[in-house]
């Protein structure tokens, strides 16, 4: 069997997505998500100009060898662009292999380790009241876990809060818009969000919160301690994690569970965090961390240190990534939780899928492969339009982490 075609499909049903389709000479094909929010065209070029030509004629069943060819064989290794391109190839090849075996991907990985996959949704609001109302709506829908983000008085636009009643989409302009941030205002205000959450929804609802890389370690330690009475499921990305060692300081001060990793693209980005048990959940997911082949290695390393998976699952990761992630979630023994920032109907129409949601849990479906496809004709109706993520400044104008 040989790879006959490797095609990149760019579409924008409400937001930009990049999809790789690999077709074999025996007609079986697989698809992979290659979306990197705000940098989509860089991955398109990495695939079209460099990796896809080298795929033609290869045996699609040699997943590991192809992964090594594009990873170890690339002199300039790692990085979000290259690893997203490799992830798309890897996901498409696992899709093909599962189709050839005529089984859902989770069976190929080792069978299911659970009956269903707990997910968390996103609830946000410009005010505390709006946020609590949104949480109530998600609890009504059956979610057992909700990520909460609310506006902070005195800060114009806060991360994770949708504008004008629309669903939250961070890539909101052709070129980066500038947001403003105040750590002081945030730290002084946000603990009451969780106090109100516990008052209104009791102790059983899992509460998650994304700090989105904005604190220093000692500030994160202060926040972690302040929210301990509200026993969050996790505090996410409280500090940028290039310096993995910095997380020791946070860990010394608080028992609030910590999650990190959606921006990681290699096992080396999280190796120390995991080995020194500085985190509780690893968020790296299939589309940005080199696909299933590398994610299995990360999950197995994490399992040695009581770290569980908590895959990133925002709308800027396509339904293909969600589908593949759910198969991984179904199998992986040290599963924690799966993010589910719901795609719109328009997006889901372009990506027919087998996964199903019921009362706060997902199942991946029994279709051979990862169960997600792309309707190329429909996709062609939604042309790409550049959209960049914002940048962030402190109130004095200092460029800060968005
Ligand atoms: C966020 C993401 O879902 C999350 O945890 O961190 O929405 C992130 O802001 C986007 O994926 C960036 O494109
Ligand atoms: Mg996040």
C-alpha cells in the first residue's frame, strides 16, 4: 500500500481550520487536524512545501517510521508549526490504520478503559452575575465540570469572556488587537467568583479556571492558596511554563491542583514538570503535540508520576482533533478530563463526526478510524480569512502574556 495523495484543505466555517487528507493507492484515506490558531498558513506551507511531497509513495502503515522521519529527520526540530504539521500526518495515518483494521481507533490503542469521557464546558460572563447564570445553563445541560472566566471590574476586556453575547473566539481581528491586564485587580477580585460558585452550586460541581499564563510564580502561589477553600478541579496555565523549574515555588505553597501544557509541542516541554510532580494534569493534545504517537509517550510518562491527562479542546482545535482526542481519552488509563468548548453547528456540518454528547460525558463512536471526516465541497464555501490572537499589555503599557 502506498500514499498516493496528501492534500491540505483550508476552510473557515466561522473560524479558520486546516485539515490534512492522506489518500492511499487502495482508496482508503485518513484526515488530521493541522490548525494552529493565528498561524494557520505557516503550517500549510510546512506541509505543502516540505512534508507532503516526502509522503508520496511511502507505506501509510509505517506510522512510527514516518513520525521519526519527519521529527528526527528534521534538523530544526520541535516548535508549534512543525509539530502541528507532524501531528496532522500522524492523526491521518492512525485514522487509516484503524480503518484498515475495521475498528474504532480506541480499540487499536488498547480498548476502552472507561464507559464514558467526562468533559468540561466553558461558562463566562462580563459580570459575576452573568457568569453564574451561564454556569447554571451548563449545569442544566448536564455538565459535571465547568470552566469559569468572568470580567474583572476595572479591566476592559478579560481573557475568556465573550463579547456581545457571541461565543468566545480569541482570534478576533486581521492583525493582533491589544488587550489590557491588571494582575492586582484580577487577584483581588477573582477569589469571590469561586466563593459564589460554591455558594450557588455546592461542592460536587467540578470548577476549573484558566489563568492563561498571566501571573508570576509567587502570585500564582497566592491565588492557589486563596482558592483552596473552594477546592477547584484545577487552576490552569497560572504561569508561562518555559521555565518548568519555576513551578516548584507554586507547588510549595498550595494544594490547588495545577494544569498546564496546551501550548507544549514536545515531551521535553513537560518532562521536568511531570517528573518533579509539579503539575496534576497535562493539557497537551493531539493537534499541537505531534499527534497520537507522541501523546502516548507523554501520557505514559505522566502515569508514572500520578499526572493525568486534561486535553485542550477549544474551538480552534477542529472536530477532527476532538474526535481523535476522544478515542485517546477512552483508552488512556490515566485520563483526567477533556475540554469541550462546543463547535458551532456550521463547523460541525463541515466535519461529519461519530462522537456523541450525553449529560456531561462524551463517547467517541464505533466508526472505524477516529470517526471524523471533512465535507470538502461544503468546506470550499468558507474561504480562509486571516485572524490573529490578541496581544496583552499591563496598564503601564508593558507587553505581557496574553
Ligand atoms: C484556552 C484556549 O481553552 C483554553 O484553555 O487556553 O481557548 C486558548 O486561548 C486558545 O486555544 C488559543 O487559540
Ligand atoms: Mg487554556
